[in-house]
């Protein structure tokens, strides 16, 4: 089957590459000529483990290509996936659908023959119905259907998520469109991964409901962590005890500095806005958003306590600034709240992140970037573990403590234990949802 994917951002590129690996003939389209040039040279503009060799393999096999020419891309296609950005609109919190509608209208004007126009971007409920209207208005003679196919990709594990999904959700309004979508995902059907076919509105809502629920789990355990600190409980033990309950599960129950990334912040805001517009307030989601911001501020209070109530004149080493490991994504990362507050408080901040520097240099000005965590910690007054990259999970703590001016640690991902840190020679340690220690 021949497929066009409009947009070569995170979702579009991963989807296009994986569809080609299914055996389909895929062309990825983007207006950004520089990005297309890089892709044609075999360069992947995002960091996602395993994506570069998979892309190279399918380009070499002749199943995957890249272009800025939408007319050529639409030649003889059966399906067009719209995977453009839907950023939060300024002022009202809603998803900005400008790029989605522009892409739909352009496809309508250029497509020939029957085509299924598939929205892969995350869009509010009712968007696909509006896409159908836009397409019909732009080209009344076009034979088409609209489908909704929300993505559920975790950054850092996107290829595995695409190839071995928990489920594939497809919203359609006709059997004809359903048949096209079934053929596209046929390799997954043969491997018995569940493919769920719904109406358009339900498919759109599933995406928002799922992300809001996961954000709620993260925020819930962070609130429990705050209470654990007050009553002397250990949130890691509490999380494990909760997660062993099959009705709850252990995923997304890891206390930390709050959620971030490209999906949870944007999607919770959009869901809350939809609730307001339809007089069905999403009170839990609104509370989740509020508590998530409060969690970041609570982390700052911890770090300030470790610095004797002032960041001024302190040297602070921050390990990890991306919103999670195995990605270069900085969008709504807790570091964007925490690091500027450290700098604004007068600290000299040294940052180490395996993939965060490319975006981070513009987003986090006035910090010193290091490649080596040991060099960053030398002479520092505080070590902050902010993203749980594997490189930071087995540090030589004794070496680090011996090199610091004041060996103190703010472990905001609960990577280490108080006993390990104390034995290594640190004089103060605080984490999330566990008891701190300090000694003279």
C-alpha cells in the first residue's frame, strides 16, 4: 500500500519509518527543506533509540523516501496521515489546529482518486468531523474518508511501542475506510495485537483520557510522596505495595519532580479546556495540572534547604535536563522550572545531559555545559539528579563526594538510597517521598 505522511516531527517520522518497515511504500512530506535534506542524507533530526538504522534499512530497500513536493507524494496514495504539530494555543489552553486544517485543505486540493485522510496528530474531539468539512469545501468532487488514528508512543521507546502496541485505535465512519486502515495495520493483526475500531469522536477522546489518567497516576504518587515525608513512610515501598495490586499496576507510580514532555502537559490542558467549553468540568485533570506545578516548586524548596536556604554563590551540578531519559525532548521538562530558579538565585549551575544540550543551550541560558558528571561535580556544593539516565545510575559516589566542596545531594528521581549516599561521604541527602539526612 502507498502511504503519505505529512510532517516529519517525532510522530510523523517514527510512524513513517515503522509503516515502511511493515512493507508499505511510504513517502514523508515536510515543508522544511533543510529537514528533508538531512533525512535524505540519512540524518535523523530527533533522538530516538533505534530509529536511525531502521530508517536507513527501509530507505535502502526502496520503501521509504522524503520530499517537500506534496503533489508527487500524493500520487497513487491510498492513505495520507496528517502528523503535524498541535501546540497549545496561547490564551485559552486549547490545541492549535491551524497546521492540521491547512494540511487537510492542501491534501484536498491536490489528491486524485479515493483517499483516506488520517489524523495522527492529537486533536480535540470533533476535529476529524471538521477536517471532513474542510476537505469537502476545498474539493467537493474528491472521493475521500476521514479517519482518526491517535498515537500512543513513549519517547525513548517509540519503535517498540509502534511495533508491539498495547492497542491500535482507529476511528472511522465507513467500512471502506475501515478496510484501508485494516490493511495498513495488517502485520499487527497477524501478530494478534489488538486493533480497536470506533467512531471518530471516541478515538479522539481515548487519546486524551489515556494521557490524563497517566498524568493523574504520576501526580497522585507525588502527592503521596509529600505526605510520606511528613509521616516517615517510604514512597518507594508504598508505590511497590500499590503496584502489586493488579487493579492499579506499577507503571507511572514513580515519585519525582513532576511530569513534562510533549504530551501530558499539552493534553491535560486541552482536555480541561474541552471540559470547560462543554460545561463538563474536568476537575480531576485541573487538579492534576495544579499539583504538578506545585510539585516542581516543592523540589526547589528541597534544594534550597540543602543549600542552607540560599543558592547565592553556590556551585550546583545538575545531572539530566530532558523531561525523561532516552530522549532529547525538553518540552515542559521540570528542569525548565528548576534550573532557571537556581541561576536566578545566584548559583553557578553546571549541567550534564547525554542528549539535552542541543535544545538546552537555548532554553537554559547562563549555565555551563559539561560532558563528564565527575568534572561537573568537582568543587560543587550540591549535586542534583534531575533525569534518570542510565549513565547516572551507577556513579562512583565516593569519588564524587571527595571532589565536592560541600558533598550534598538532591536525588529527585530516587536513584540512590540514603545509606549508600552517607557511606560514600555525603553530608546531606534529600529525595522524594523518603526521609532526608544531614550531619555536621
